[in-house]
C-alpha cells in the first residue's frame, strides 16, 4: 500500500512520502550497500611508499691492513720502472757516444760486450761481421750475424743480415744449415725482399753438390716471379752457366758394330797337264 500510493501522480501527499523515502535511504548506515547507491569518492590520501634503503657497508678489503701493503708494492714497482728507464737512457747515451768517438774493432767489441741491446751495438755487430768476412773468417761472421738476428728481430736490416748469415754458413762449409736458412728466406710470408739473393745462394750450394737440375728449378722459379730484385742478373748469369738439361727423348741408340769383311775366295788347285 505504501508503494502503491507512490504511483498516484500530482498529489502533495505522495511528494512528501517520496522525500521521506529518499532521506531515509541517504541517512541509513547501510545505504551505501544498496545496488543503486552512488559511489562515494575516497577523500583520504594514501601515504606514499618510502624506499627501503639499506645502510651502506664498507668492503672487507677497504682497511689499512690491506691497503698499505698494496700501496707499498705499487710504489716499489713504479720506482723500479723509473730506475730501469733511467739506466737504459744512460746506457744508450754512453753507447752512442762511444760509437761516434772511435769506430774500430776494439770499440765494436766493447759495445757488443758491455752494451747489449743498444742501437749502437747493432751497428757494431754488423761492422764486426763485415770485417770477419773480409778477413776470410766466415764462421765468425755467421756467428755475429746470428747474434744480430737474435737480439734485433725488428731491426730494418734483419732480412739482409739473415741472407749474409746464410752466405757465411755456405762459405764455412755448413751447407746443410745454409740451405735450410736459404729455403726459410725464400718461402717466408710476407715475401722477404732478399728471396732472390737467397735463391742464388741456394742454387750455388746445389751446384757445389752436383745437383744442377735442382739449381735450375730454383733459378727458373725466382726469374718467373720477376721481383725486380738486384739479384736477378746474378740469377740469369748462373742459369746460363748450367749444363744443358738432358733430353726427354728415348735413350741414345746403341753403337752398331760394322760387319766383318767377307773372306777372300780361294782358288782351286790347278790340275797338272797330262
């Protein structure tokens, strides 16, 4: 009956009841639970979350007991490097001064003995080896060239020294070692600028061992490369001196024995006349 009265329009009574009903729903504590109630905004601000920052911890190695020995070791190492650099510079100046003051065999020997590894000593080794070659002492020259190649592997004259060492070994009679060094120079990659000279030296050794065909092959190969080396004329001259190669035809015919002369005819004995 209560709700039926609400359906009667244009009555002051129904308007009063409707207002009472709305007031009831708005003031009722459970009004927010009704399905047609309006959502109420949450006006209470939520507090911002604060980052959980852990207190910093000092590394275990960051203490005086660890840092002091490390600092001492670094200091000693730097001091040794500076000392060694100073000694190297002093040796360099002394060796240069000694070489420019008097360039003779005694000076070269002193530089080789007392100043190893210095630029002036490299020149002393080459000069001493050239002097030994002039004095017909190829074995000593080969030893000096070998020391130069061992102590100065990045020197600009290292390739020339290797060829001179191989030539000295060949002159000293060490043909096997010389051939090994010649072949190493020829087959080196990137190409050695003295490979044409090594080919001439190898062919010379092969000729001395009576192997002309092996020498011919080496010379032909280096001439075919046409490297433009100053040793190419020597290679051509040596190739021209080789005996002619054997023919590839059949074997030489056996000598023919001339036929034996026919025996002279014999005359029958004459019969005596009767």
